[in-house]
C-alpha cells in the first residue's frame, strides 16, 4: 500500500512538472506567435513512453513471470529509454532564439531536461528492481552502467546522425551500417566515442547520486 501511495504521489508530481513545461511552451507560442520549441513536447512524450512501460511491468508481478513477454516489453523499453536523457542535449538550443528573454528559454529548456531526467531515472530504477535478482552478485552497476552506455550511444546517434528509436525497424540497414562504421573506425569517430564515454559516466553518477539521496532522506 505504501509503495502504491508513493507511486501515485510521484505520478502526480510528474504530471504537474510536465504540465508546467508544456504550459511554458504554449505561453511562448502565444507571446511570439511562433511555434518555437513545440517539438520539445514531442520529445517529452517519447521520454514518457519508457516510464509508462516500466511502471506497467513493475505494477504487474505476474507479468514478470511470463519471461518471453517481459523481455519483449523490456526490449521496447530499451529502445525508448535514451529519449528520456536525450532532452538534456536540447540545452544546445539555448540562446538560438531572441524573441523572449533568455531567462525564460533557460527555464523552459531546463524544465524539459529535468522532466526527461526524472522520467529516465525513475524508469531505470523500476527496471533495476525487476532485474536485480538476476544480476551477478546483485550488484547494481552490472545493470546500470551498460544501460547508461547504451543511453549515451542512443543520445549521440539521435542528436548527430539523427536516427530515431523506431529506425531499428524503419531503417535497420542505415542504422546498422552507421554503427558498424563507428565500430570499425573508432579513430575517425573519436569525438562520438568521447561523447558516449562522458555521457555514460555522467548519467551513471547522476543516477547513483539520486538513488543515494532518495535512501538518505527516508
């Protein structure tokens, strides 16, 4: 009962926080008569999808026993979870548009990045709880770092070559060709691998820090 109550409270706070972000975009559109940053709402939706999947799986213990279905849904989750952290890179757009005060755009973009980060961390935590019994020594890093490494790779291929989660089905040849090229020419793609390394370590530290803070305040 306590877990369900806590989950409901978290969902209410997430709804409030995401509503604030969307309201800021709408206010910007009304003020400027331009659809600048409207795509952030789509990015937030994509960040919300893995949270919905992990929350549903976490709330259905019986579903976790149906291994084939669990792993199918976990695979879909894995394709979408990089979208939650991808929003952090939307900070690149800060200062590109000058028809509102910079503080407004700063608040707007950070609010979306914060929501994406929360959705990602909470979603991964839910999956970690379900996977942890199967980890070697039940050590969290056996799950967390590989997931964050894949997230970082997903962020890079989404931000630069502009592949999407669904391209594994829509454009599998183009996506696999690019990944193979990155793998066999690491020097040529040294900046890409540098970004993947930095983001994977950073996001792992963020996740572990939030997890420790959550334990410390209880």
